[in-house]
C-alpha cells in the first residue's frame, strides 16, 4: 500500500501546474512581516489548519504539536493588488489546547477549537495588538459530548454552520469515530450545549470540512476513502443519510474551501504536493467528479522533507481571502504560503 501511494502522487502530479510555473506566472505572493513575527511562524512547527475571521483582519494558525494557536493581525493592502502584511502575532496557549487540529471564528473575538486530545473549546480572543505577544487563556466553554450517550472522540476540523442572534451551531469532525457531530450553544450564557450525531454514512476519518456559501452542501474530506464526500446541509441529525456527491482523484484530502460563488472547491492533499480544483455548474455539488485542474503549492524538495509517511508532506490547512482572489495554505514544512488565483492559467 505504501509503495502504491507513493507512485500514485507522482501520477497525479504529472499534469499539474508545477511550483516553478506558478512562480513564473507571479502567482506566489510573499507575505510581509517583521523578523520577530517570521520567527514565531517558523517556530510553530506542525500545523493543521488556518482560518480567517469574518472581516479578514485576524488569522489563526493551529500549532498542533506546540498545543497553541498563533493569532495574527492582518492587513491586505490595495484591493486591486492585495498583499498580506502580518502586523501582529499573539501566541495563545492553554492547558485546554491539546493537539489543536481545527479552528473557526465566531465573529472577530471568539474562536472554536477542535482538539484531537480533548473536546471542543471556545476561547475569547485578546484585543488586537501589533508586534509579538504571548498569553495564557482559559476557555469560555468546553464541549465534551458528541450526543447524549456518546463522548466526543478526537474532534478535528470544525465549521461554524449557523449563527442566529445568541445561538451558535458548530459541526465537528470526530476523526476516529468516522462521524460528524452537531453542537448548538449560547455564546453568552452557560446553558448546556445541545449535541447530536449529524452525519456518518460513507466517511472514514473525516479530516476537513467546509460549508458551501449558499448553505446547501457540506463537503467532508474522507481520509480513509481518499475522496471528498458531499452531504446536503440542513439542521436535522440523520447519521444514516448517504452523501449526494463524491469527488475523487486524490491521495489524502485534508483542508478544503469553496469559492465565494460556490461553483469551485479547492482541496489540499496531505499525501501529495497538490491542491485539487473541482468545478460544479450552478453550484450544484450533487455530482461525481475528478479534479478539473491541479497545482503544486510546494516544491518537490519541501514535499519530500515532510513525506515521512504516505499521508504527510502536502498542505493541510487552507483558506481564501480577498473575495476568493488569494489562497492561503499551511503545513509543517511551509507554515504560510499565499497564491494569487487570478494569476493561475485556468
């Protein structure tokens, strides 16, 4: 199996836009930051996720083995030619950050975290500050149950799927229980959360999750089946409902993001030096499809340095910025890389 997968990523990469082509096209943007902030980013080590706040002014990167969150203050410059500048970096540590794998923002000042060696934790974020800072945080809320009878096991990637006044809904990947759990709670009051198993059919180690902009579809990276599964999004908990779409042609899909209009899906492959691009006419993801294009977000040398097993070496977390023009990606060997999608020849 190991040898087969090593050959597979090489086959998939044959027709991809390679890193040198991206560089020649001017598609690789170098973020601006001070030496102190660059040192914090390098020190982070293994990363699993990257997430922007709704305004785009704050960015969180998961320090998986450091048991920390690195929170950046961002400026994007000119809208016509955006360039990312990191103006501040605050390392947030906590006894309740235990292999943080997935983040999402609730507004600008709350962060929900999926901890592989813990539960879901909700943190108040510190005020924006320039320069480098550190803080120790206590969670506002902990969620440790997947449902009334089941405990959360290895929650990973998370998505804030609904916010209505004071009520928040979060869907979390329960990686090694092969299911998604849904959690509804008040962000202001300490009322118990309402938890349930929302989806489960067909998935094997759900490793990434994204909600389409029109809120019709939920995309889930299924690590063990080497595909992205598409489920109809609604507020029901029905773990037996089957996926309505399947996207193949990958090794180990991880982070994924929909374009702002919902017609395109970008998928980072943790087991290959590739980002896969899928298209759906009229944003209808009830399809079976292979990528329409692939490109290499890392050099082959960077990939091989991190390719210690068949599921590592490629990009992990991914995010879109500036109305979908910029793509941000992260992995241990390359903690932050930025691409101008308008410069890609597809």
